[in-house]
């Protein structure tokens, strides 16, 4: 198989935004390349939809929103875009070269435009015992459900957020027994919650769906709300979960599987490593790449669409991908103010409920920074909260400086698991807002890359089978 | 701090290894010295380099300085205390992988012998194979220096900074020099943190040093900024007890105590020192890595964990600038062109000698600041 050296558009990530952009751009006769880590198109939300479709009777439990993705994936497959799954993009240079590995070899292509649609990633929930075997993220549990129809009976779910409820609902529908649901969302709503609820009514369907999931979960599981101080214990693997319920009572549940979740944040590793400007979003408590309504970033010709530019969900991502591609197709023409406002208006229908949801599920600090000194924060370097706070107290002003004091964030994950926690810890210690603390300076490779792959980087671009 | 001026005997500009070592030796000899650093100690090339502590492969003009520096490295504990534990002496080996490399190496060995240097010698393949049992290919011989090694660079720089402080030096970080001018025989150093006055200024500002010199109306230095790159891998079984290079190729390779490989060797990416920006361009390293994987095939399985670079100042002849400037009371120590880390302690000592009007124990003739003046 031969890979071309040059494309009009290279799309990184074949989720809803990436697929929609590829369909739109190839409809307009652009030569499009799409690269994705996974073995099939769909992203996290429509994972393995193509393979699962023929057994949709058996997998009905994934819900109607999941099956909606089938048409998008079909359109994508029938488009003229070239798609290379199992391709890990590890560097984009400013001259728009894209470097990636596939099956043990590295390749490079150049493109006139690049669309980064690498989606979201789960916010880690560093509580005591979160690194024990048997503990994983709710997103991970959902992945197993979608890709293998596998799950664990008796698992305890702890956390909150839309994906939290959706996954438990799917778990129940799939026939797995849920051990308990420990809901960490704070119970009391403030006036701002109610204020944001008004525009959210524009997405009433979404809200009703959420309420349906939640009431189904309350009816069919052992459900604890407004929970505090969750910890997992066990010697070599998870054995039990302890917490304090809303009446202040200590509870302990035996389980060997715990699934944690505190919402999702944009996966900014590629956009940051490529050098795009980012800003701190206080409402979503994470970094967003700076883009205009068309998704164009601070670097000319590089676009970002979908949850990777701010959490907004699949339908907003599809629209964003399409909007970005339209703008790329007629790049030399500046859109009129009217078109810009129209685009904003169109998008609003898909994001009206977002501020409400963000406020409702905004994780309190307890779930972002561990309360206990002994809890691991940086998993790669096995650094506890106390190791990091004592390094910070030596006068550290930012995450990059912290690296040379205690190696936090210097392991394999490049700070994916500890970055936001460390940023918050430094902000607290120095009494400054998070946005002033900054983030780890991310550098390529942003995906796993072996030296053998790097050494194989050649210019013949013949793809290995 | 208020905007009132501060009087100092000596101000050192730049908190890299050169500046920190200079401030340390001055303070140790009782001088009133203040070091000002625009970012933080060891933030740029000094803190993020490969940490090679080598006499091997030095330009013959640089060897006396390198040997003088090594004397200090070998007794580092006396100077900077526990930080010295981050220096790991072993041996440094530069192998020939082809006939061209062998010829080059043999010629160098002969030149060194003739000049009377005994630290760096030629060894044949049988010796190399015994010293590096995991090497997968025969070599065409190589050059070796016993006792060279590597250090954790930011720890060493921090060590000199702390030792300087202990001896009474003041260190001010986050302090950018806006201008350096002379008035009534005193240097006026304008910074956002106020005005500093000094009888003597030592310019160890690395990639930023030519800007400092320009502000002081000193020589115009043809200094260029680049970002030499490095990669570090995940932890692997220990197979490499030395720091390694390859003759006539750009490769430097070592394995840390953790088992992680660090690969570099002077492959440069772009840097823009005026906005503190350095690029990394991993693909540029691919030929160095191909070579490393030929020597040790296991390396191909290692995962790259990080690639990084630091901003470094390069001179056209790749030799540093060390010595008295055109202006009275201004000294320079910069332009190390990505091989200044090992020299640092020697440079600090020599600059301290110069500032105090003493004769350094080695000649600095080759590093004269005026050598680019037509």
C-alpha cells in the first residue's frame, strides 16, 4: 500500500468531528488523509460501531445515541478520504508535516491543512487506592463493554458526570449486576445552577434523557448520593470501598472492581505539543486550545474540532467538524460577519445545556487533589501528594520547574494523569489562580514511540501490511 | 525590592553552570558577588543538556581547560557538597564504525600523543568488546578516556548556586537585564527588579550573551542560537556501563542508573532566544538512533518518553569566548557551542582569577573575546 506524501487535509482522529470533516472535505474534492489510533473509525463514542452493528439486537443496551453513529461511519467509509487506523500520530511540525507510527514503522506526510480532532480524555480521580489493580476509569469500563461486550458483576461506580450515568445505565441494560453507585456530585444547587438551567431548556431532550438514566439507576442499584471521602483499600488488589454518605455515616462495601469518573477534559497533548495557544477554562477546569468558531487555531492552517477544543458532546463535534471543513475548502475567502453569526447560532443549539451541565458536575477540589498525604498523584514516578507538596514548598512556581525537583510528570504518561492535579496544588500553595500556573511543556512524541520506529522513519512511505 | 540602586563589587549575569561556578569561586574567595538570572537557575542549556562530563574528543585548544575543570570535578564534593553525588564517573568511549572513523581516530590519537596529552588513548576492538560485552557489532577500534562520565546537569548547576549562596553570594532569579551601561566607572544594570551597580560585570548569559555585550557597547559577537536535542527512553535492562559516541557521526549515548537511555549528540533544532523558544524535531534524530540501534539492537525496543532541547549559544569556530571585554570591568564567559557543561567549573575558576587580577592557571588565549574583530 502506498501512502501519498502530500494531502490537502490531514485529519487526526476519526471520531465524530474528524469523520464529519473528512466527509465534507472529500465531497469538495479535497485529498484527505485520516489517521486514528484505534483499529476502526468511530472515536470513543461510536467505538466499534461497524463491527457491532450486525449484532445490534444483542447489544441494544448501548442505546439509541450510539446507533446514530452508524450513518456517519458509513458515509465516512464511502467517502474518498484515505483512512489509516492503528496509526499513532506523535508529532506535527509547524510546516505541517505529520509523523506517525503504524505497526512498528514510522511515516511522514505533509498537508496543506491539519484538523486535530483527538477528542476528550477522562479527568483522573486521585483518591486513596486509585492505583490498585481492579480500579479503572468508567470510560475504560465502557470501552470494554463496547469492544468486547465484557464487564464485571458487582462493580462499584464512584464519581459523577453524564458519562458516569450513561455507562451505569448501559451496564444495567447489558445485564451486569452493579454493586453500588457512589455519587460524588454535591447535592445543593446554587442560584447559578438555576440560571444556567434556562438556556439548557433548549436541549430539553438531553436533560430528560439524563434524568431517565438517573432514575433508572436509583431504582436498580444501591445508590448513595452526596458522598464524601471515598477510598479504596486492598493489599495487592482492590477489596473494598469506604466512604462517608450524606448523613455523615461511614460505609464500607466489599468489591474487587471500582470504576471512577470525574468528567472528561479535552485531550490537549497533541495541540499543546504542536505549539497551539491554549487558555484556561474555569468552568470546565481544564485547558482549551484557542480557536475561532470555525475551529482555526492560533497557527495558520491548523484547525481543532470536537471535544478536543472544549467539551461539548458528539452532536456539537459533528457540526464542528463539518464547519471546519467548509472553512478549509474555501479558505482564501473570509467569511462574512453574517456567516460567522449564523455558525455561532447553529452551534448554540448543540451546546446550550453545556454551562448547566458543567456547573452541575464541576468536580469539587476533593476529587481533583487528594486530601490524604499518602495518596499517589504521579503514577509513573510513584510520587505521593506529600512528595509533591514538599517539593512545591521549596519555591516552585510552575509544573515544569517541579520536574527538576521531584520528576513529577516525567514518566511515560507525560503528565496525563497528574498534570491538572499538580497545577491545582501549585496554585493553592502559591495562592494564585490556576491559569497563572500554566501546564507541563508537552513535547513530542505525544504517543508511544519506540526508538526502532523512529529509526525506521524513511521517505519511501510504503505502508507495511 | 524598591527601585533604589544596589551597589556590588561584582555582578554575574546568567545562572547557568558558567555563571554559577564563577559566582561560587568569587564568593569562596571573599568577593562581594551578586548573580542575576532572567529565568531561574539552570533553566536553559546548562540544566537540560546531556550531562556529559568528558575530556574526550575536545578541540586540542580546549584540552588544558577541560583538564583543569576535571580536577575540580574529581573533588567536587569539597566544593558543592552532596550535589556532587550526581556526578557519575565511568569511562567515555568513541568508537569507529567504519574505516573513515578509524583513520580519524588514529590521527587524533597521534596528535594528542605528540601534544603530550595522555588522558585520551586509542584502543582496538578486543578491548572495546571486553569493556562493552553487550555491543552487537565489531568496531574498528576507538578512543577512550577513563574517569569521564555524566552528571545530572540541573543538580550540578543547583549545587554551584547553593554553594555560592553559602559563601555569601546573592542570587536573584526572574531578573531580566534591560540594559548594561557604564557611568562614572560603575556598571549600571537596569532590571525590572531595580538598578544594580557594580565595579565588575561577568557576562555568562549563554545564548543571550551577545545581546548583553551589545548593550554594553562591547564587541559584536557572531553568536547564534540553536536547540540541541535529546531523547530519553523508558527503563531497560542495564547493558551500557559507559558514555558512548561514534567517530565522525553525531551520536552520544548513555544509560542512566534507572536503566533509561539518553540519546543526543548535537543534532540541533531551531531556537529563538529572544522569546525563550526552542523546538524539538524528533525526526532529525532518526539517523543517530539508527546508529545506536545498530550498536545495541535492544535499544530499538525502548520507548521514547520525552524529547527535549535547550537554548544554547554557538560561535562560528565552536570555541567559547572567555576573557576580558573591550570595556573596562567587563568579562565574558559564553558561546560554549553545546560542549560547555564539563568546562563550567574550570571556567568559573578562571573567570574568578581574571576578575581578581590574577593569572589563571591555564592559558585562555584560544578563547579571546576579540578574535572575531577584523
